[in-house]
C-alpha cells in the first residue's frame, strides 16, 4: 500500500509550554481578615475631599430670577395685538349632526335614570355566541359561560344584573303570552344574574292551564304535544308533570339574551333553537 510523502501519521505533539506560574484561584469561604475586591472604592462625586494647600476657592453666584428674554425683531411690540389676540389655538373640528348629537349625550349605561343590563345578560346581535350558554329545558344550575364547561360560579351568579340596583324587573317574549317577574332575593341587594336565570326557569316550568291550551288552534296544539313528547323521551320522569309552559316554545328554548324595551324596567327575551 502506497502512502503520500506529505501525509502525517504521528499524533500531534504541541510545542513545549512552560508551567503556569500563577496559582489557580478557586472559590472558598471567606476568612477573617479577607478584604473584598476592590479593597478601596474610587472616589465619587459625593465623596468629601480635603482642599489642597494653596488652592483657590471659586464660587458661582447664580441670579435668583432669570434675565428677561430679548424680543425678536419680527414679534409685534404689544402682546395684545389683534393678530395674536384672536388667533385660534387649533383648527375647528367639523362633526356630522348625528355624531354631534351622540357626543352631546352621556352613554346609555351612565346616563342618570337609565338602567341597563350587564353584558352577561344582554343580547348582542353581532355576536356568534350568546353571553351565557343556557337551555331553558334544563335547570338554571346548568347555565355556563361559552368558554367554560362547568356551570356558572357563585361569583358570576352574584353579579348585579343591572347598572343600578333595582328590586323588580319584568321579562316578556314574543314566543309566549306571559310576563315573568324577577325580584331581588333580599331587600336592598338588587337583582342578581342568578335571580334572572332562576326566574326564567321557574316561570317556564309551570303546568300549562287548560284555558290556555284550549285557545290554541289544532296546528299549534300538535306542535306543543310534539315538544312534550320529545322532552319526555329525554327524561321519562317528567311525564307526570304534564304539558308545561316550556313546551309552548316548541323547541326554541336557547337563551340568547335580553334586549331593552320602551317600558321601564322591562326587557324582552330573545330565544333560539337548539
């Protein structure tokens, strides 16, 4: 086997290096008498220094009030000149009549005497999901937030339902002819979010009166009976309760929120299908 003449096969041997003459400084616990580095800090601005012998002392006396500024040759002689006296500080802003009218009035939730709902109960038409996931076919304890899988916490249920505490509110809906009254749980505490959800559940989980059922036409009677059978199929134990007001909704039992009405302390319930 042939090898090239310029090929090295011996291991690399470094040139001779003298031994390191400085001891290796390894960390160790401090001992008595050790001085921290640096032993003496350099002088700072606040360090008191002794005046050298023969040094002159120089003082700078600053005036109490600054001297008046010299007037520019292009500035008018009098500050009350007509060209400066009536000069506007900024350009006028032109607003449309509708925007000017809205800016002149306070926001609805801050205006005196106007009661508005909290976002947890208010219906937002532009939102893809309701503020609270709540199917009225089940109890109010199953209501939850859209991003949560657990029911509403007691903290959310105790949130004040309106911008100002009120003791009584009314809820109406185009899907049924009744009015649901909501009252505060204790005097002076105001209606809470949990009170509204409980009132909806209690107001719709009532047996439908015979007179109310008799006034319906055959088509609506059939739809209500179909809703009753579907509810019993999910839970056979509720068959003994009979047809409830909940069956009047004919499947449109998803809570979408509340909207304001022209009547004081009265809101309209918006429902959706499952």
